[in-house]
């Protein structure tokens, strides 16, 4: 997630070079035709590009709005995971007491909370398609035993399996009478909430942004860029003034292209790039808050933006 944008001409040119090259080619062809007097009676009326530009602007605006809605829904889902993680830890630390056999329940509570750290990080890496990456094992073994890691990793959806293990651990505490029936139901409801938030994120991940938006936006964009210089040149009478239209048409085409790209990158909020949902930072916040609630002294450092980007 970009938290502080730094204007970088090189980066902007890198993502725009194909569009700029296409615009320059079309404009140059149109200008040559105008200067050599081959451009007379077949000019494109200005009303045509005006109508097309208006339609393109509406389509891009609607597409960008839908793309941002997807990104914002993903961000809300992870915000809910953060809030419910705090509530979950609070319930465990205040609801769980001592059973009739006077066995201390602190150890299983810490195991459950550590498993929760594994859950949020496993979900994060699954959404970013990092399950087969080297850091998968490194991240999860910080919170799980080797046996449990091998067991849950063998499952198709590791995060789902970890939450099932949480439910089994809570049930064991209930059977040992560390948790009353009513409080057990409340904690179990919290586990269900995590499944709900996970399902929202997985739905966004597995449902592609409508391909027709990308296809027709791209087609209309380049159709507009192709017609624009011929439309503007049809209004120019003096051939020597036509060259000033070269930067003007390139800039207009570039503006529409950047609007199109802006919507494209936000349509996929789990793509593991600078526009991604800041899941790594949220997982870091969860670990800091919950460890402080437990009184754990091994508090990780707070995630900070790197080059204006918070992952």
C-alpha cells in the first residue's frame, strides 16, 4: 500500500513508454499527412472524438470505482481480522480459568495465540501465492511445532486447517472445564468470524475483475488515441502550426492511459506489489498487540514504510 507517493519520472515513463510510443507514432503520421497536403477531405470531426472521449471517461471512471471497491473491501476484511484478533486474545486471557484439577491453563492459551499468529501469516501468504516460497516454512515455524507445520502444510488450505485446530484446542479447554459453556460459545463465535473474513478475502482473490472492463477500456482507449490527432488536425488551417499538436495529443492520450492503469492495479488487492493490501503490516500489528497483552517480552519491531510503501 502506498502511504507516501514519491514522484519518479523514470518509473512513470517505464509504465507509459508503450502508450507514449504509440501516441507519437500516430501523431507523427497525422502531421506528415497534414504537412504534405494529403490530409484534406477525410478529417475526423471533433464531435466524434468528443463523444468517444466522454464515453471513455465514463467507462474508466466506473471501472476505477469498482476496482477501488474491491481494494477497500479487502482492506476492511483485514481490518476486521485485526480487530477480532484483539478480541479473541482478550477472551482467552480473561475467560479461561483454572480447572478442577488445578492445572495451569496459561500454556495452552499461549499455544493457541501462537497458532493464531501462524493463521494470519498463512492466510497472508496464501493470498499472495507464496505457499511454495522459502519464507513459508520460515514464517510458520516461528509459531508452530514441526509436526503441526507438516500436518497443516499438507492440506490444500492451511489457514482453514489452522482455524480448525484452534477450535479443537478450545474444545479441549472446555472439556477440562477451564471455560464455561457460555464463554466457550462466545469464543467459538469469534473463530467463525475469522472464517467469514477469510472467505471475503478468498472470494476477492478467486473472482477476477470483469475482463470486459479491461478489454473494452483498452480498446476504446487506443481507438480514441488513434482518432484524436486526426480530429485536432482537421481544425487546423495552417500547416506550420500543426507541430504544436504533437505534445498536446500525446499528453491527452497519456492522461487517459494513466487513469486506465490506476484502476487496473487496484482491481487485484492481493497481487503482492506496492498497491497491495498491507497484510504484512497488519500481521505485524496483530503479533505486537497480542504479545503485549500476554506479557511476552519478545516483541517484534513495528513495520515501517519502505520508499513510501507499506506491505
